[in-house]
């Protein structure tokens, strides 16, 4: 039921509240049908950006196009966007069908046609027989689905979602993420999604824009963002990373006195940080032969976490890094004891440097 | 284990609560319900003994009918005007940021803290024939003969309206403040113009507060005495004024009591109706104010 997805172009969007600059000249291009997530810590400006896209907040400067049309001064009710709110904002004085039919009745859709489209939208979110339910009779997950059905029933070209899953518990949230992927694949509208949950962003998005201090820090596919972060902030914000200081001289990267093998060496000399991610390390015996970048460490603590084991390791210079081991019986049995000296290996393809801030 | 001791503790807590509440109970029971019950009883008596004469008079004598007519007309007019003026005022205050809202709300509440008689006389100063308003309007050339703004129905309505507005604003404001901004944003995003968002979302969602305020204003208006007495100039007689006349001028406690009973029944009836409507509203998922 796609009514024609629209591309979005944001140019030099700026918003200040008094002295504070919330958005500082933001540029984003979203292809039609793309699922783009705005990811950032709280106060980064991601919600303000979404509110400006929806038309609820007026920017101080900038341009905003949906398709070919300049929208920055268009009031929200003429933007023809679907918006899903964190609070859902379902109208409590209407039943489920009343809520989903509301945008259609505003557009003068006939009663029969409205009934048919409401039914289709509710089927799409798997709430086929819920039309006559009152809102307060629905669970959180069901409300979420009704809010989604209401936002897509009038076939908007763009769907905006403001942390729509944050009120749900973990299991339901993961289930809804899968459903959102399925719906997006089926309907093909352009989606802009705000979250502070990096895993959710990685799961759902075609691309992720990482925002901090009102600026886009990096905009990339989930895999490139995770595996090739462009800055210390992005590497730190996405994934559980530890950083070790590295200097690159004449194209040779050294951590302390060890030379690091890199699949993707930096183009310039200077000070860098080695990004260590818990799942990229493997434990080997001290002095064991084999390739890759080797680090010597002492086991400081081993914590059982159900699906995995978290192993804290202390390096010679006192830095502590963390490693994840899947909790399989054979691996647990083979783990070194606390206090044991071990060797750690990281593949050159997983050995990643970011510029030191 | 310890059953007797725990029970004794619970009993002691109940006894303390009862003791704390007892003064209020005594005052309400002794000073309100007993005299009211006695007046109720009196309303069925006249000089010949037990009779319905006091009630019969209300439907047969035109003077009584007009008293009820005036009271209802005045109460309805003031209630409608209070809604027309109070609802937008509450909306404006609800839209203001915290500090400004507190100041505005305080200004709305000032009438509450001023003596009724003082406010009524203040209106007299403003509205009388050679009062401030008439003088200014004449000076500016907006009118060429003095307006009769007081000692009549108009003056009474103006004075009552001023007193009743806070009673409407407070519940409506509380309702509006509690309303999530996202409802109106959602309505706009779904394509509702500001006007249709108001009629189809905002008004229904603030209806409980509006209904509570409206009922409150109407019911208080039904029993108004001081303002019509001073601003009505003898041309406006409300039920409460008729009651007072019956007691002080005719010393007819039976007639006065019967009027009181009818007024009470009307008030109770309105509350009952309102509670039916409001509970129906909360059944449909709306939050009570």
C-alpha cells in the first residue's frame, strides 16, 4: 500500500534555544524507501531534528525537502507524514478503529472505503479483530501496533518514529523490531527512526546517522559504522570498546614497542587509538605460535552471564580490557584460571584505529 | 503466632483514626444534618398542621414561578458566559511556561481571597450610573446616554460571572495541564487542521474538566444571594432571596424550608446527572480531571 516513498533532503538545519545550539547546521540526504536511524546520547539533538521534520518545532534556519517540495514552513497537518510517538498518543476517547480511521476521515474518505482500509492496516500489524477495542484495554505492544497502523493507514511517503519501542520490555521490543523490518520491506516508505539504543539501530537500519552536540558525527551502514568508525566518539558510542594509545610513524603503527599488522592502515602519521571490541579477541596460550596481533595479559576476573562469559584482562601497563567468550561447555572447561597469564590475538582485519581526540 | 497482639494493634489504629475524625463528624452531623432535617420536616407544615401547601404555592403562585424562572435564567446565562470566557482563559494559562502560568493562576485566584461583599461593592463603583465605566465611555464618545449596568439583571450577571470564573478555570486548567502534548501533535500529524484537532481531540479530552467546572458553576449560581441582593437593585429576586424574605419578612419557616428543599433537590439532581455523564466518560477511557 505504498503511496510513493519520498526522498528527504535536509540542509544546514540550525536550532538554538537561548544560548544552547541544539542543531548546528545539519545536512542529511535520505533516499526514498530508506530506513535511516538517528542515533545519539540524550541531549544530542536527535529528537529535536525529528520534531523539526514533523513540523512541531520551528528551526531558526535551514531547508527541508520531501521529494521536490520545500517543507520547512509547512504546518504539520499539511506535511502528510506518519508519526509514531514514544507515548503512542492514541486518542482515549476513540476505539481502535476510530483511531486508525481518524486520518482517513480527515481526508474525506468514504465510510466503506475507510472501513476497508482500517481493516487492512490492522491486519498488517496483526490486530485483525481489535477494531472495537477501547485503548485502555490494550497492552503496551498492542498500543504500539495501533499507533503504527494509524501512522501508515493514509499511505504517507515518509514515516517518522520517535523511540517507539522504548516503553516495551526487552522481549517484546526485539519482536517488534523484526515486525518493523518486515513492514518496512513490504510497504517501502521512507523511515526516519530515533533511538538511543544502538542494538536497535543496528538491527533496523539501512543507514545510521550518529548525532552528538547537534552535529552529524558519522552517517553509514550499520556494518561500516561498527567496523569502521571514523572517530573516537562513534567507536565509543557504538559497541563496548576499550582504547589503547597507538602512534603511527612512517606508516608503521606501534602499540608500546609492538608493531601492529593492519588490514586498513591510516593514510597519515600521528596519534591514534586502538579500538578493542570484546568479541574480536581470542585467548591463546602464552607464546603459542600463529598470526595476528598479540597482546599479553593476566586474567583479572571471569563473570558468567548466561549466554556468554565476560573476561576482564589486565595488560602489563595496567589497562583493563574485556573479552567475550560464548558460554559453551568445552570453552568454559578450557578457560584459564583467575590470575593466569594468557596471550590474546586479534586478526589484522579486526584491528582498528581511530584518530586520538 | 502473635495473633491477639497484632489484632489489638490494628484495633488501636482504627480507634485513633475514628477519634481524629470525630470532631468533623460531630459538627457535620450536629450542626448541619439535624437542622436541615428539621427544616425538611417543617416544610410539610403550615398553620393548620401537616400539609403540602408550601409546595403547592410554588406551582400555583406566579411570583414563585418567576423566582425560579429568574434563578434558572441567571444561572444558565452566567454558566454559559463563564464557559465562553473561562475555557479560553484556562487554555492560555495551560499553554504558558511554568512561572508565568503560576502568576496568571494566582491572578485568577485573587477573587477567591477577597471578601464577597468587597467585590460586590467594587462592581457597584465601576458600573453605577455615574460610575467609572459609564464616565469613561461617555468621555471617549462611545455612548451618548448612560448605560444601566447595575441594579438590574445585567449587573447581577456581571457580578456573578466575575465570582464564578475561577470555579470554571481551575478544573479545566487542571485537565488541560495533565493532557499530554503528543495528542495534539498526533492529531496534526494525521492531517487535522488546528480547528478540527480542537473539536475532535482537544475538546473531548478536556470535557471532564469542563463538565466538572460547568456543574460547579451552575450549582453555586442556583444558590446565589449576596450579589443579586446588592447588584440587582430589588429587580432580581432569586430563590435564596425569596427564602430570606420568607424568614425575615413573613416569619414563614415552612415556606422558606420548602424552597430550600426544592433547591436542594435540583442541586442533587444535577450532580446525579453529571456523575452519570462523567462516569460514562471515564468508562470510555478518559481520565477524570
